[in-house]
C-alpha cells in the first residue's frame, strides 16, 4: 500500500467487525502488507468483544473471532485516538461513524483528507446528503468542524460491504413468513429504492405495501 495512512469510516456494529475479519484474511493470504491496524471506536471495540463472547451465535468460529479481534490495536480513550494523528508510518485506522456524520472519524478526516498519500475507504452504503456520500461523489472540499477541508486523498467506496440486505434478499426473507401480513410499510431507504421494493412486494408476493410519508400515522391493532 503506497498511502501513508488509510482511514476507514465504519459502522461500529457489524461493519467494523466485517472489516477486521477481511483485513485478517487479506493478511493471511499475503495480499496486503502486514500494516498496523487501529480500531478507534469504543462502541466497535465493545461490539468486537461481544462477537468473541458469543461465538456460537454467528457464522465465525471462536478461532476466527479471536483472530479478527487481535488483528487491530484498540483505541478506547480520546488521548489514544489523538495519538494516531502523530503516526509517521503506514497504517489502517478504522473509526466511526460510517457515513462521516460525526464521531472520531471526523478528526482523522481533518488530518488526512488533504494528504495525497492517504486513502479514505468507505465500506458501506452512504445516504444522500451525508459527508460520506459527498466525498464518494467526488467533492473536492468538505466542511468539518466549521472548516473547509481540501480533498487530495484517494476516496474509495466499497458499497458491497453494506450490512443492509438488497431487495431480492428482503423478498426472500419475507417469503419465510408463516402467513401474509395485513400490510407492509417500507420505512427505510432512498425514495426511489423504497418505492421499487414496494412494487416488488405487491407484484411478487401479492401483499399490500406502501411507503409512508413524513407525518403519516398508522394505528396498529394487536
């Protein structure tokens, strides 16, 4: 890796652990250098411990969980996070939030977006209007903490690592319902994608479905 550092905005629950696991696999296969990895998110650190304590609740084995957790050094305190700004060697920094809307990742972006040697990797979907979406779209200046930061770093998007199911996966999951619901309300996602899913639910499953508008109210009866 030619970049000095690679900040990676990550979703603390699920996304960060998926990144750690993939980095461990890449190192094992010698497809990337054995760079130091820092996990700079208290919530992601706590979630990583949950993976280890409940290895029987997911697909990773106890041994894989151990390797996934040990591939990174944990930065729990603000002081440990600030120390990363002084790194003088190549490294991977995984921090939250995943869409760069807040959290410790903003400090790393402030320090590294202007450096052409750095790469910023977005591992997951970036909602419209977020800093992450604007960076992925190619904006060359972004405002952080009231300052306009020039973007010289390489920006990389890995939308395939999104933790969200796609439309076909949602349809397959809905098919497992023991009986058809009275109505399906789609309350998450971009407008066009939500409406496309609504149509698929109606056409493929024959169920009533709608995309509620802001302020709509639904009375749910038990």
